[in-house]
């Protein structure tokens, strides 16, 4: 599929409508002919209804469209970005103390951006930015429980019994917390003895929750990186750089927060 940036330039008629197969083709789903075949095969839904009539017009800004079950995000002026936050950057758009913050990294963007949740200053990795306030609010709200994946370098050797303990849940000062999944990625050897690298998946978004949880079981964190947020993978994005979410990533996130 085309990127959200490319899709923002899709043209509509004077009523703001567009033929469905034309929208699908211009969104990069497939050729116009193939998109017509997808419709005729009953693989295209609009607002929960299968649409097989060629020439059906839709409002690309509001229609909830699915192709073979996969969400096609609406055409919107909003932007949705993923940033690889460097260590030492404060997760705010401005900082009264003059510390380096997210706002400094996106100073050349024309939009007024919001950050989705936070990473503490010493934590690196994936953070989402958008000018869609409703999306930002929902993505950060605990009721939607979007999975977050972290890679942590911790002190000491992490035994299977500790992994089981974290899966079962531990009780911190502000309540219980459990990981969804956790595994040892690398156990220390040679000069790296005395440390372990673990990958863990949680739904929680409380302040410094990963660091506090691992410290609670006797493994203080030396380094911490968030590598995934829902379907969005940091991949090889360089530190301090950003990219737009793909159409597929955005579609999954919109579904996950019921937008």
C-alpha cells in the first residue's frame, strides 16, 4: 500500500466523495482492475458491509474500509510518526529547564505534535508522535492495553524461576504488574559476565514500570530500549530519526483503539 503521505494527496469530487475502486487503487492496494475483482469477490467492506457494486462512492475521510479484513486508514491531514528516541532526551515537546527534548528533534515539522505516552530520559527507542489528539489520548489510555516490547540489559543472571515470577506478576508500590511474555536473549559470558539481556512484552504504561519491575526481582536495568509498540517495529531506524507509520501499521493501531 502507499504511504499515508502519498494517500493524503488523493483527489475527490466536489462533494468529497470518490469511487471505491479508484480509492483502493490510488491507495496502492492493487491495480484498478484488480481492485474491482476484489470488490466483486466480496473482499471489500465499507462500514461493516460488503460492497460489490462497482462505482460505489465513499467519503475517504470517514469510511471504515477493509480489504480482505485489513483496515485501510482514512484519508486525513493528520500525521503519525515513529521516532527512535536517543538516550538523554526528555519525553516532552518543550522543557522549561532547557534539556534536550522531543520538540527539539521535530523542530522542522510544521505540525503541532503530541507524543503518545513517555519513555524516561535514560530509555531509548520507539515513541509515537502525532497531531491527532484523539488518537494520542486513546493510544496512551490503559483501557486499550496496546502491547509494548522492550529489550533490557540487566545486572545478574536471570533464571527461569525469575521469568516465571514476572509472568505471574509482582506487586509494586502502585499495584500489581505482570509481563505478557519474557525471554532471555543473551546471557553474559566472558567480559560480559554478570549481566543478561532480556526481551519482554507488557501492556502497562505506568512511569518507569519496566525498570521498577526488574529492580523488584533483583535485576537493576543498565540499558533499556523500546523496540515495538503494537504492530510498529523500530527496525533499523537510526537514533534520533523518524518515519511515517505505514498504512498497515496505522490501520492496526486505529482498530486497536477503536477509531
